[in-house]
């Protein structure tokens, strides 16, 4: 009998993978490597409409990859390095374990 495993860590891994699956969002992350940036600067540098950029920033924020703060009417974002480190560690955990694969009797009889 196979039991589906659902855990918050798998859900978070899926959110981060989804957030990283878009060129615009990857471009935002590349821009933020140099430090905190204002949304107006990102809009200019990425040649993207503010509404489109806001959508992508929300996806990145929901995945925990970026952190935002407001200063007056301006919004600033920076990377959340721990989230990227956690994602990388999770990917390493997905690698097959060393050694022989277990034999399952009666699997497909």
C-alpha cells in the first residue's frame, strides 16, 4: 500500500520551484544580488510595467525568496539568502541515495 506524503517542506519546495520557473522572476533575483532595490529601479532595469513587476515580486515574496519593506510611498526589496540555501539543500536531498536499490516483492504481480 502506498501512502501519499504531504508535508509543509514539500509545499514550500514546490512554491520556490514555481517562483524560480519564470524568466522575469529570475531577472529580479539577479538584480537583487547587488543589494536592496526600489521597485521603480527594477521597473526601469527590467523594462517591465510596475503592475507586472508587482505580480512577480508577490510570487517571490510568497515563496520566501525576497523580503519587502515600505518607506513612505516607495517599496524596496532584497534577497532572503536563507531561502535560497534551504532550497539548494532540499535539491541535494532529492539525489538518489548511494548503494543498491531496495527490492520490493509483489509490487506489480
